[in-house]
């Protein structure tokens, strides 16, 4: 039911510092930067093939990305899979006994509808479901 890897979310201390690696070393192109207030995060989008890398810098030391870095250091924070109908996908996950972080979709970067599944139900990976209209 998931269609593709929509994006990979990577927690970084500083977008400016991280972009030096992604742009200057890997040669990727920055498409844009967006602040998602609700998540206390500033996101840089770097498309690659038919997916993208999202670099996540916390805008608040109490935010989820700051907490993640505090615990685990910089690195891959989540993997997002594209779905056609996120409400339906969440219902299916519920029926399959998967623990949800978000009972209802919310808005993420780029206006996507997103919802997270709990890593306890997904073999340790924070999984995001993502619908783009
Ligand atoms: Zn994401």
C-alpha cells in the first residue's frame, strides 16, 4: 500500500553546516527551506531521483529534533513512505495492530498530510506516512 520512499528525514545540528556537505560534497541542489512551527523545525529540501532528502534543524531546544539529537546524535530520524489516502492507510495500520503516534493526519512540510507510526511497531524505525495531493 505504500508507493515509494517520499523522503528521508535527517536530523542535523545546523542546516548551514549540513548543506555544505550535501551541496558542496555530494553536489545536490537545495530546493527550498521551510519552517514548520508545529514541529519546531526548519526543513531543507534536496530532491534526488524521485525522492528527496529533508534536513531537519530544530528551532527550539525542546522540539522533537533537538531531543532526538540529544539522545542519538545527528543522523537519520525518519523514513517517509508515500500513500494515496492517508486516512485509509491509518485505518489499515490500526486494524493491523500498529501503534500510531498520530491518530489523525497533520500537515507537514510542503503542505503534505503526514502521520507517524511508533518505532516500537516498526522494528525501530520512525515511519512517516505521507500523502501529497
Ligand atoms: Zn518527514
